[in-house]
C-alpha cells in the first residue's frame, strides 16, 4: 500500500512539474538535457525551460525550434513523440529494432548493406554463406590482409556501440585505439548482445565525396495515410559525418540537411548545437563541398525505393529508412520505427503539412 501511494505521489509531482500528459520517457529525456547541452542554463532562464517542458518539449528545443515564428501547436511535441506516436508501430517494432531481422526480411525487395557474421559469446559466427570468412581465425586473417570492418549492436540506435576494427602494419585497432591482443579482445565481445559484422561499405559518388571517412546516408520517413492506405514521404534528411568520426549521426557530431521533397535539393546543413547555438551552413565545414541547393543523386530512385518498401510493411505505418546512395545504386542500411523528429522540425514544424497532420490526428485519437 505504501509503495502504491508513493507511485501516485510521484506521478502527481511529475504532472505538476512537467504538465499534463505524464510520460516517463519524455521526463527521462528532459533529465538528460543538461549533459547534452551544457549551456542551456546559461542561455535560458529556469522559467523559460519550465514553460517549454510543460508545453511538451524537452528544453533543448528552445535552441532547435523557432518558437518566435511558429506556434508550439504547429510542432509534433516530444511528449507526443514518446507517447502515442511510439504506439503506431509498436506491435511490429522488432522488425526495425532487430537489424538482422530487418535485413533478412527486406533483402528480397531491395539491395541492402549486407552482414557477414556476428560476434557472439566471444567468437565470430558466419551467417552469410561466405566461406572465405567462416571462423574467428578467418576474420582475423582478413583484417591482417587489409579488410576493414564495422561492428555494431544488433539492437539499438543513435550509433551507440558502433566501432571500426582493422589492422595496420601488424597492429589491430578499434576506432583508432590500439588493441593489445586481438584474440582476447574478440573473446570479450558479444556477451551483452550479438554484434553484427559488416565489411566497410565502399560508397562512391557525391555522398561519399562530401566526407569520405563515414558512410553518409539519407533518412527518408514514410507515413501510411490512414485515409487512402497509400504511403507518402513525410520528410527527408541527408546526413554527413565529420572528420574524426566513423558515423554520420547528428548525435555524434554529424550534419543534418533537410531536403525539399519536390526537388530533392538540400536546403542547408545544421550543426549540433553543443555550445547552445544552432548553426546553419551552406557547405560542409571540413571538405568545403557545397550542400545547400544541391540535388541528392538518384533522388527519384530513393523515393521510389522507400515508398515500395513501405508498401511491403502496411502494418508499420511510420518508417524511417536509412538509405545509402552509391554511384547509381541505392541500398537500404536500416529501418527505424518512430524516427526522430528534431532534424526535420529544425527547418519547419511538421504539422504545417496537411498529410502529416491528418496522420498525427488519426493516431492521437486512436492511442491517446
């Protein structure tokens, strides 16, 4: 009885502090804001942050969103993102959350970035049928011969746990940190979760040239219209890594470029506001290559690929596709359920789009 009363009092406290629509993931996200954006308290008064949170937004959106130009009700709030929008694909989330399941499920319909094997319980397991890399010893030998591999958890997101493993001049490395004993290092891996092993993808063309050190992807979000039953592209972003990083994720210092859906042209690039200032630039800060106004190569093919894949998953009405454009080819890298909304809404609120608002209202009524 005391435990129940304690939970009720805690919930009342959170409602009073964070506003109606109590949502624990939203509260947890807000609690992490000071670590992610150390200058929030310097830039905004406590009352400003509280008002933002009570409206349903983590307080970093004071930096990301233009609340002076648009009303808060024009945006999909973080509280909505963590609550009812989380439920849209929940019944089948494992198709996206398990990267290997996703790859095998969708590979009959499109080109995918292939997985060679897994590191599980301290050894390499061949799951691709490639007999040249069949054992742990084969895997080590391939690195000695110049093979570079990306290793990532089979589940999870935001580039957490991703590493690059390779050998240079007889020394093995994990993200440029030397490994004393490669055999012992591998024997220590894959106990908390299985780790996918993929050969470093040799991307070519514009997306590669902007930042050759990372695999640079296009995030395309599709929604299934509840009225027509047809998928449409809701928003898209092209992401680019930076020098010194191994991934293109914005949370890992990458750039995010909102895309004009009609033309396929990037509008600009945003840089993660670690110092509390959201910068929008026209060129990649490291390579100097123009981004603003440049059309994504194979844009029409990217759109057709994503809409075609969305039709294969009518039971997942909200999908975030990570697409690799390489030369004239288009590959699916990953599928994300309930994809992040921040990057797109940094350009403009999503609910100004009629189709997105109809989708939003339908599922808000269904799950709220």
